[in-house]
C-alpha cells in the first residue's frame, strides 16, 4: 500500500524499482554534503596501565567457557579454547 493507502501493482521490474524508490525517498532525509559536524578527537592512551592477569583467573575463565556458543571474532570455536585450556 502506498502512503495514501492505495494498493500499488507492479507489472515489471521498472515499476517495482520505482515503487521501492518512492517509498525510501519518503523515509530518508537528504542532507547537505557541505555541512558535517566533526567528531571530537579520541585519546589513544590506554586507560589501564596496571593490568595484571593471574594464571588462576585465566584458567577459571577458560574452565567456564560455554562450548555450545558460536565462534567469536577470532574464529576460534569455544570447544577448541576449552580443550586446550591447560596446555
């Protein structure tokens, strides 16, 4: 249905493309390319200078890995991480 609650029938690909284009043209706002708010600079300093990881804490975390979950961004499956936790 269109914005005016009419049923629109597309007879070919061009009609379909035009209907979709008309819909999304009404949804989005066109913004000026000249007007851009610059993002504030980010500090690259590491906020935690005194990190310490004990072997016990790491082993505890690895013992509690949920092996039925999917791999993370490192593409390692949790089963592999769990199986090699003591090596």
